[in-house]
């Protein structure tokens, strides 16, 4: 039976600040190269989300103004639908601003809290304009990596907010070089069931193809049962990963 | 501050310039300015005041250098001696260095007018110091997010700069850019430029990485009658009626001729003129219209504008032509998604698939974050590029980007060493075929430096 993967790209016109589209391209290409039929649906502000129609959700990062628009829209039903989908086993990747919106709230330096959708047990606070943004190349040790995958993830981070995890969220990894969730506790990102949030852009998936494959596997498994992904020639990706690891030191 | 201190600052700056040149350490485009300003902090303001016809500042994400060079050329033909930070050193120290190079120790400045390109983020500071007579706002695209931050923050700095302008100053801005128009539309003395010919529109839909899609006033998407480039176009907010302002000076009847340039009609309050240029791409039409608006504002004639534009030779990595081993090599700086997309459209507009060298660095001046490569529509290369050599510090990232854009792996050559990459590109050419080199900013400086050492181009500070 032919495999198919249904990807939902949330707010592609609002939250697309750091080459986020590269994550979608990577998921789609790597699935197609294995003969998996891929359908990517873009769901912008104001469009209802029929969450049951997708296997994998992606949400990226945007500027403050765009983030406020997306946060408001998530409160109009999409947030609840996403929570429910993840509880039922759907796969989700949220990056940067999108990651923050998956938490309980984002508390800006001034003004009112921006409500999150409490899909991940975390909260984010901006420490004030005087404190520096956390910017730079970052390497984390994936905790734990799936069987057979290399143990590191690389990317670039650029965030003012500091994120602290609650007890129901497991960190995606431990910081080897860079800042991570808050620049203090050495954690980076969050994981809950098949949902992942992270500050790593760059974008994340092209230089960490094993993470892309992990997401594809999780997403396919739900409707298609256990699947094997044929190995690909990832020499260029692995070289780019290594080069980025060196650049972060 | 005393004149003595100003003199000491000028002396210190000029000595350091002489020293840097004597050591063969480069063009002394910034350091003398830093040294001089350390001795005399208000040097910029005091030297700027001596310019009889004041200063023109030019800022914007893309096109500052070409616009400033065009304007300097036009004013020069009109008989004005202009002082210009030609080498693109566009922070306050670089502008100070340019002024210093033309100042006597008593603070006399040998020049009539200052034409300075200014870094987008440094604009308020430079406006405060130089009190410009004319300010040109070109465009605002996402660029170097690790350095400038969000585009809205840059727009806020420009709003701040406009508040600091003298009452008799004039603002010239790109009306096709809704972000820029929002900054400048309420300024009392403003003139606008843009493109009036909707036949060169790319469509009514914005490209993926476009900024400024949403009306500042009501947050609803603008409706575009025409998208020309990035988010530049003829737009309107159906909710509050905010729309592209009327154009004071415009390009009409635009005919693009790929890498060889374009022809168009310049429509102005003082008449129309047919313009021919060897500057390639629609982005350069914007640069020419911006420079023309500034030149006409300062009192030059339309005929003069037309002549200088016709004779202007692209230089310094902005469509510059270099001959290497009998092949024409075009070097086109490409430093952010909007700019890169336009460069690709221009390079790929011919009938034959091309050979390109893409050089990506991630130094401070390039932006340390290379994620923007995924906002560039490299998918265009699939049909129109037969071989791509990727080089620079981030060559590997670029190779991955092209692989996922759908280029066959055998069409991608990875060569991190820039000099070998250029030769590799040349070896791939057929007889008489051109090579396109598309570098980020520091990669462009590095490649030009390598070519200068081989005698193919002049060093950038001599250019
Ligand atoms: Zn509006």
C-alpha cells in the first residue's frame, strides 16, 4: 500500500522569519524521495483548522506584530484542535515564536501577557530590553536520540524571551554550545508525546536530517503502522551539520 | 569644543589614514574616522556644517551604494564637488573618514555637497550629526536579523530619524514600499518615487518571504494591483483605504533586457525622458529613479540625469563585469532574500541555462545567521542553471539548499575555497559563455580582493 503524509503548515505568511519554509521543504522532499506521497496544506489566520486531516503540524517564528496576530487566531479554536490532535498521537514541530505560543503564556517586557495554547508545559518571559537577546549558533545533545541517529542537533537561535519548562515537558536536549531555553539551565526545547518545540532555526531540519526522518516516521506510524524509511545519501547534509558544529565553537 | 580639538581630530585621523596606506593594510575607509572621532567626538557635525550645499543621506536595505554613486555622478556632471563614502563604509566612522579625506587641518572642507550612504540602523545618529538637506529612503527588506532585529525596529529608527530632521529638510521615499511609505507619508516636505508601469509586475501575489503584507493601521493584508519586487508594488488596504501615495517621479514603459540593463521613461514634474542603462534588473530601475528624484530636487536638469545614467558603469560587485580568460564574469552582490530573488530573476532571464558561482559567508557584515538562504527562491535554478559552484564559509549550507531546491547533485560542485571555485566555474564554461558570481557582502570583498591581486579588477578603495 502506498504511504501518504499530510502536513499542515500553520501561518506560513505570518510566521516565516528564519527560513522556516526550509523545514517543510525538507520534510516533503525526504518523504517523497522514499516514495511517500506528500500533501502540504497551508492554514493561515482566519481559516478553520480541521486537525483530523493532518499527520504532522508545523508552526514557525515571526516578528512581534505577527506573533500577536497568530496568538489571537490560535485562541479562536485552532489551539484546542492542536492540543486534541497531539493527545491523539499527531506529530508537531514548533520553532522559535511558534514554540513560545505552544506554552502557557509569553510575558513581554511591558504590556499584557500573550496567551499560549498550553500544549507544552512551559512559560516564556522577556527579561526586559536591557538584557541581551540570545543570538548565535547553537549545538545541543539530543536527549535521548532515536536509535541509530547521531546525538547532536545544530541550528541558530535568536530570541529575547527566556523559556522555563514545567514538569510535564521534557527538554529536547542539553546545550553543548549556545544558550538554549533561557541561557541558564542548559536545557533546550521541549518534548511531549510526539510534539516538539525548539529555538533552533537555521532552519532546523535540513542540517539535522535524522530529526526530519524521526518526525516523518512518527507521523506515518499513526495511520500506517510500523514503517521503515529507506536510507538516503545524506553526505551533503552531514557535512553541513559538521561545518555548523565547528562554526558554533 | 575648540577648533584646536577639531584640528587635532583631523590630524589624528589623517595620520592614521596615511599609516594604514603605508602599511598596505587596505583602503583606510573606516579606521581614520574612528580615530578622529575619538579625539573630536563632534567632528562629523562640524565638518558636515562646512559643506556649502549640505548633505544628502541615502539609506535602505538594498541599493544604497548604487543610488549614491549615481547621484554623485549626476552632481559631478553638474559641476558640484561631492564628498562621498564610495567604498560603502556607511557607519558614522566611515562617513567621518570620507569627510576627513577632504578636510584641511583648520576644518575647511574641500567639497560642495556630501552624498553619503548610511546604514539603516545608524540613520538617527547620522541625521542628528549631519543635519541633512535631503534624506532618501529606498526600501526595507528583512536583512541580517541577528544584527538589525525585526524590520519593524528598523522602521521605528527611521521614524526617529525623521523627527530629528530640520524643518527645511526634504524626504524622498519609495512609495511602492508600504513599510517605507508608512514611515514617511506624513512628513510635510516629502517627494515620492516608484514604478508606474504595471506591465513589469510579477503578479498580484507576494513571494514567500515578503515583508510588510499587513496594513500598519488595521492589520489586514494589503491588496496588490501589482507586485514589482519583494513587497514593493501598487497596494491598497481595503479596510482603511491606505494606499500607495502618488508618485512624484516614476519609471514608465519599462523594458528589462536581462543582464544587459533596461530602458524606461522617466516621468517627472519637469518633463519626461527616455532613459537607457546598463544596470541590470528592476531593482536598479528603482535605484535610478531614486537618484534622479534627488538630483532633480537639488536642481540638476533631466538631460544631465539621462546622460549620466546612460554612461554609468556598474561597479564594485553590483553587476560589475570582469574579463577572465576571455570570459565575461558578472559579479552581482546578493545579500538578502528580496535582493537575491531579483538577482536570480535577472541572471536567469536569458534563453540558455547558466553557470553560477554562489559564495556564502556568515561574518558579521553578512549576518551570522544563514537561515535566510531558505527564503530565497533557488527553485528558479532548476530549469535555468546547468551548473552551480558553491563556495565561502557556508558553502555546505548552500549545497544543501540547492539539493532541496531540486537541482541534481551532479549539477552542484562544492568548493569552499573562493579562488578555486571561480576557476572551477570558468572551467565549466563553453566558448564565449559568461559566468555569474553571486556573493554575499564579505564574500564579494574577498573575491574582489583575490581578483585584484591577479590584476583583473582594481582594489575597492581605488574604484
Ligand atoms: Zn488599513
